[in-house]
């Protein structure tokens, strides 16, 4: 049926009736996002709550515009006046509060970045700005208080295009369903095509996300024009089917998967089905429409805006992840602020009769916020924090560059690894955890400088996961993909594609006598550290893996753990706080290599013996990094060389990790 000019029909009026179940669905979406941001290891799939929001937005906007078009009451100007009155009030309040909080606790380089993000958020281009900077799941994400505004950018960009297109479709009498379906297919195709070459772009680009909002548009069309199709039985099936799909999405999706891609069909399909089911479907009526969920859904927008700046600032102020009780308290505070924003700011402004005047005033205020963000981004807004010369130590915190610009995602057996491509023959596979990942800047710089000399490299790594087969990292919910990642990494290392394998990790932490985080699977038994039998099984598993690689004709290198300890941690180099002022410590302790070796002598000797027994070349990073029993802590300018107690800063790794070069060059292992 074509969407033709016609009087408003009863089915159209039914579509515009308030649906408490949709507010309940909003509540599910925002709760998922909050849990993911507060406890990402425990609820790693919560970010799909944003996809739920997208479908709901597409459904509501299409329903409203299409109904008004059919009734002859649609106005582009009126549409944008309503959008300004709906979106701007809470966003202005949160942006101003975040800029004020940034001025209170951020350093100058942090404040400048926040200013750029505030300007991008005010202009609804945050997703495009973040696309240029980094990925959603990079290590610095928690230090960006306005990171979450990327989704608002996608929605508002959709709201610029879709109303105009709907109006043109109506004027020409074209079938809306065919237009929405075509745009869905084109956007999904762009999503799948970009996912392999530019996954960050696939995540942030409006082109690769419009299909999610368009699915809501398709649902709106079906409700408007084919309401009779949704009998009680079909509505019940849609409701239950949507719940199953949503449960599968929360269970299966995680940050290590290529997303959105095909995986996004789970939360999008679930929301599509639940919306189509209607408010009288069992699950919608009995659960989603319940007053607590519906009430939370009403404040989901300001709650989404408030929660992430609070969590981010807490992390920045403490220099580390806040304790669980504090994170829970911050989410509670976000809810209080959301309710106050909704009742004291949003509702009063919506109730004013001078709609156009209110919208113009809000637009002017938003322009002022954008100008303030631009000023902060240009360095015109000076920091309040007095660092007393401690800025170099603070700048070292969270200074990470993995995956950097020289690496591209590369899938193997369903796991996303990172690959640096060169023109030289051969492939070197690096297995390990974040200690191996810290060498990324050196690897990419070496290949970029001599692509015909250094072979291609794949980082088959996962942070926090020991590269020991049949070993499980606890808690399992926090490291759900360690087993799969390690299995895929060794499968790649043993394949015909690879000729050189390098294995490295935070060995001395995993094999510490007090270790309580590892389980070793042996047949039907599972043995826990620190039991000596469990350690022996872990050592035996590692030795068997290296021996198998050697038997398969691979050059094998085993990297011992680089220097690690409190003396290297930038947090040990200053005192005070961002509130009272930060002061350098009077004396920065040197790193004693002799004491470090003595502390980990047993694990170090055992690993070296495994290397000799399996024909692997054992690399001791300290031979390159340290001299005369001490290791450098600061560079020539007095800045820390490490980002924490165990990981090198990118600039240091780039120049110092030359011990890896022998594994990236041709020839036989020494």
C-alpha cells in the first residue's frame, strides 16, 4: 500500500497512543549501557543497549511524521522545533556541567580534548570526531567524559535526512516500505563492507548505522498500514521471540567481536519484534509496561547523558578504576540528576506555550556551549589544577597505543586479532597478553620504516589472558573469551600461514606463589593456583605448546617478562590530588634489577629451561633495557618511561623493544 495523502485513520491514531512498554524497553536499554560502563567485564554486551535505542527512535519518529503527513499537518519547521525542545535542554545542562567538572579536575591537554568533544556534542557530530580519534573500545575510552555522545550524533544525523526523505516520498506517492527496505539494505551493506577495512568507522559512521533506525521505520509502516496482521497469537510470538533474541544478544555479543556487523541483528531484531508485538502482548504488558520500568524509561535520556561523565571523572580523579561501591553510588547519583533534570528542566520547558521562542533560545544556548567548547579546545580555558611540575607524571597515565594506526583488525576462527602488513615474505605471530601488546608501536614503526625487510606480524593477543593452553583466567565472567582466543592464537601459530612465533606475557604475575586467579584444566579435573600441581600443569602445557610449534617447523621465541614494579609506576612519582594540588615526590626510586631477578628467580629459571628444552630462543628484555643492575625509570626529559607498573609507554616501546627485531626478520633462530 502506498503512503498517499489521506485523512487520518483509526489505525494511525492507535499508533500514536502512548505505549508504556516502549518506555520499559528504553529502561532495559539504558540499564544495559549503565551496567556495561560500570562493570564492563561482568556485563560485556551491555553496549548493545544503544542499538535498542536506535530502533525505538526510528519507530517513533517514523510513526509521528508519517501520521502527520497523512493528516496534512506535517511541518519541517515544527518537527525541528519539537526536536530542539526534546533534545537540547538536558544536553545543554550536562555539557555545561561536564565542562565545569573538566575545568575543576582535568589537566590542560585533557581539558582541550574535552572542549573539542563538547563542541562536537553540541553540534551533533561527536561520532565523526571520535571516528577520527580512536575506537569505542580503546584503552583511553574511560578518560573521555563525553564519549557516549557519539550515539546522539548518529540519531540527530538521521533526523536531518529521514524527515526530508519521508516528505519527498509522501509527495510523490512512493511506497514507504520499499524506500525504507532499500535504505536498510544499502546501510547494512555499507556496515558489512566497512567492518573489515575500517571497524572504527563501521561503529561510528551514520551510514553504517542508519539501517538500525530504519528497521524501526519499517515497524512503524507495518503498524500504520497493516495493524490487522498482528493478531493476539502473532503478537505473543513476536513478544517471546524478541525476548529470546535479546537474551541471545546479551549472552553472545562482546567487545572482542566485530561489531555492528551481523551480530547487531540480534538486538535490532529483538527490538523490532518487541515493538511490533504491541503493548498488549504478554511480555510487553506484564513486564515492560510495569510502572518501575516505564518510569525509568521516561528519564532514560538524561540518565544516559549523566552517567558516563560521572564514571569517567571518577576514574580520572583516582587515576584508576573506582571501587565497585563508588561506581554503584555514581550510578545512583546519575539517576537522581536525571530525575531532577527531567522534572525541573525538561518538563517546564516543554510546557511553555511560546514553542518557537523557547526553541530559538535553546538553540542560542547550544551555540554558546559549542563556542565555549571551541575555546576550551583551543586552550583558551585554563586549567584549575595546580600540578607544581608533576604534569609529566600525570600525562604518562593511560598513555596507550594499542591497536595503533599501523594495525588493522584481522579475523581468525571468529576472533579479531590485529595485523601489521608488510611486503616481506613470511608471517610472525605474537601470542600473549597486554605485555605483548605494548610492543605494538615498535612493531608498526619497524614495518613502516622498512616494509620490505620486516615480515608481516599478527598480534594474536588478549589483555589479561595468559598464552597457556588449557588454562582459565578467573573470574570466568570477566575473561569469557580467554580460552577461545588462546586456542585460535595457537591454531594460527601452528598453521601454514605462520613461520615464526613469539610468546610473551606477564609470566611472573601468573606464576606467583600467591596467584589465585588461574585454573588449569587436566582431563576432567580442574586444579587451582597456587597449588603446586596446578603450576606444574601450567608449565607442562606451555612446554607442550612450544614443542609442538617447534615440531611443526616454526621458529619459536619465548620472551621473559620485562622489568615491572612499583618504581616504574608514574603514580609513585607524585603526591596530592587534583583537588588540593599535585606535587612531585622528593626522590624517584631507581629500579633494582638484581632484586627483581631474585624475587622471580624460580619462574624465570623454569621458563628459561622450557625454552631450552623445546628449541625456542629465550629473550630476556632486561638485557636490552637495563645496564649495571638498574633499569631506567625516566627519559632524558624527566618523563616516565612506563604508563603503569608493567607497561611501557608507546614512545619508549617504539625505540627500546629492539629485542623483537630478530623475530620479524628472516633467518634461523639463534
